[in-house]
């Protein structure tokens, strides 16, 4: 389901959060944001608070950062 919460994206900055933040997000939810920077620039991500449920092999909670054009990914893929 849609686990996205408050989202505010401006041309040079933004804020993203999961549903119910800063509380617990609902079970069985997924949230996906697609962020793009103009060609020749880069994105700087600053995480203020990340709280993932501990589980073996990230079975219950995970975070994935990927760049499909570059073929890179960091975190748990699906």
C-alpha cells in the first residue's frame, strides 16, 4: 500500500517522510519517491531519522537507494 507521508519537494530542496511519521508506519506499506537532479548536478540526501524494524535479511523493513541509469543500488533490493 501507499506508505508515503508528508512530502514537500521544491526545485532545490525537500522533505520526505513515511506515513504516520514520526510514529510507526502501517504494516505492509511501501513508499517510493523518484528524485532527479538536472544533468551535471547531483543530489545530496540528508537523513534526519531512520528507524527500520530489525529482521533477518531485512524481511520486514528496508531502504533502497538506486540510480537505474548508472546501474547502482545501495540497500536491500527486491
